[in-house]
């Protein structure tokens, strides 16, 4: 499970430690159970099979897959191909490297074709792409940051595998999560080239983060503890919001405010509370969805949450989508409710388990938009659609479905079987990955994702205007669309 037991609250506390002089390392592939790194040694020294890290993207004349029906290209002005690495690109990564694709399936750049490439992560302005290059024979990794405008690549060696990246909103910093040196999870702060930006790391039994929009502050949910790092370059300066529990993963900022959302399982426990009293509070109270001001400290109770609650705040900041799991059944179980077309008639109160709801962040009023648990929640860039991943009615099937809430009703967009990597490393931690744009096209008219088909694992595209259809753009484990660039003119 992704959360430590309440009995281990003390062990889940955040620890701030100085990093070694050689700097942290990273990869997005979890290390084997018996993996260990030896300081000062290079396992690739003298290995003729190792390919030196690239310094620029490889151009490619590879066409769209001939045996597939590629999606129509997204509109992008005059359609000029003079600048192939402009924007609206799909990063498709897996054991055959990373391909940068036009929406048509045309390959415009290759990264590490002889290496495993994992955790492709776009900067929020779409101008940079971070990923990890993993040597297929040894598992040793390099961090790569691609400048999309020039195709230049900056690389940095790593000693521990990272399994998550997130860019700050100004793209000047990158937080990387990976295994801690003594267990648990550690957070490393990197600069725009992937090099260490701080000699301090954060460590906890578990850790989830959220960058402040437009700032250098970062919320950290470490174990049961919730903190605000006031400056990521000086992590020793932080505010401690106390113990909140583990009924959610990543907190979520409210755009245009100094507020954020989280789930509190301990009835706003005071500082210094003992473990026995925490247990009493946990058994007597249900998890609550709270909105908190980082500056004024005001807390607004937005009503009940669930044993596992996922959060996705609308770009306008006036509402949020939440998914709450049921205490009576597993979070991945489907139910027998009709989900193809749901048209709620009015606002509701309460949080029925096993549903996706829209919550008004001022009044707390709610609207159920899907009568089953959402496993992925992501608003489109223009804010008009909510993407929801959900299980199907067959509890024994690995097939899932994408649903779209369009503001009036929810409908099924496509059914698919996720790739093992997409399911294991991303869907299970969806609310952390949704902290940055991932699956939506910049034009808000299509999504991309990793799907398993009879032809193997592919980069798939589903378009809002073609419900039920899915287009393959070739092999990959996962694929993510670049977000809208600052000059794209989207609201």
C-alpha cells in the first residue's frame, strides 16, 4: 500500500538532511530489492556496451506507422514544418527510447533509442522535457533535460533511481523523488539542466509534492505530516501544518489564491498530540476535505472525503473534482451503476463513496458526475472537460474506460487496457502525476496514454469527436502531451 500505518506516525516524519558532495542521483525505474550503489565507483567504467549520453536529439525521417491510421494533426497556425520541435508534441517513452511525435504520428526527434527512457515530464510551458535514460544491461541511469526549441540535451549522472519529476511553474527548478538512502522516499531539488540546485534533501516514509503556482514554495505531504517549504533552495525554512493522515496523496493548490486543498483524517489535531489520541480521533471522525490559506491560516471545511481521496482543482480555481473510495470495497472495484450518460439535476451534499464529484470551493456544494471511483482526474487546458479513468463493470477484467465530463453529462470516450508501466507507475499515483499537465492535448480536443493491444504496448490517442475510437502512434509504455505554450492563446 502507498501509505504507512497509523502506528508508524513517528517514523513518517519529514527529515531534512544535507546531501553528499557528489550530489543526488536519479532514475525513474524502481531499483531491484538487492540494488546498492557504491560511492566513488562507476559500474560502467570500461563497459563497451555503454552509449555515452546524447547532447542533441536525433532527427528522424520515420513516418507515421504504416499499419495504423494516424490521428489528424492538431491545428497549429500555418502548419509550417520549419520548426519541428515547436509545441503540441507527444513524448512516447519505453524500452526503445523516447520518440517526440507530432499528433499525426510523425517522429520529429529521438532520445536514447538504445536505452530505456522513463518518466518523461514536460515543463509547464512546454519548452523543456525531463526524462531518465537507463542502461539496459546495468540499470545505471542518467538524467536528461531536452531544450525543445533547439533539441540540445543536458545530462547528469545519477546514483539512485528517481521515480517522479515535477517542474516549478517558472521552469527554473525540478523536484525529483526517489528512494531515500536509508529507505522511504527522498526529494531532490534540481535546476533547469537537471543538476543539483541544493545540497539539502528531504526524506520521509512517503512523500508527495505540489508546487505553488507562480512561486518557489512547495507543499510536501510526507507520511502523515503536511508542510510548506518556503524556498526550495533553502528547505530548512518551512511551515509545519501538523499531522493530517494518509487518506490522500498530493495536496492541490487553488489557482489565483494562496490556498490549497488537502484531506484531514485527525479532526484538525493540535501540535504535539500523542499517538493514542490520534488513534481515537481517527476512529471517531471521518476524513474531511479542507481548504487552507497558507498566509492567513484560515481553514474552510468543504465536507466529507473518503478513505482515499483524489483531488484535481479546476484551472479557474472555483471548483475541484474529487474521487472518494468506499470503505466497504476496494478502490479499484467497479460497480453496477450506469456510467455512459449521467446528467445530475442539482447540487448535492455529502460525499457518497465510490464516485467522482465536482465541489464548489466556496460553498462546498457538490455534483456527482460519475457513480464509480475515478482512477485518474485531469482537467483539459481550457477547463471545459474533465478526464476520468474508471474501471469497467467486469471486476475480473483489466480493461478500463476513459470518461469525459463536459459540464452537462459524463460519457465514455474509449475503453482500453493500460500498459503495465502506465498502470503500475502512474495510475496508482495519479493525483501526484496530475499535479502537472499530462494527457490532454494543448487544444483540449484529444488525450494520449499508454495502452496494451494485440500489437503490444503502444502510444494511443483518443479524440473527443470520435468516441469509441483509438489511434496507435507506435510502441511505447507511456505517452504525455506537451502543455499549451505561453503564446498559444488558450484561456
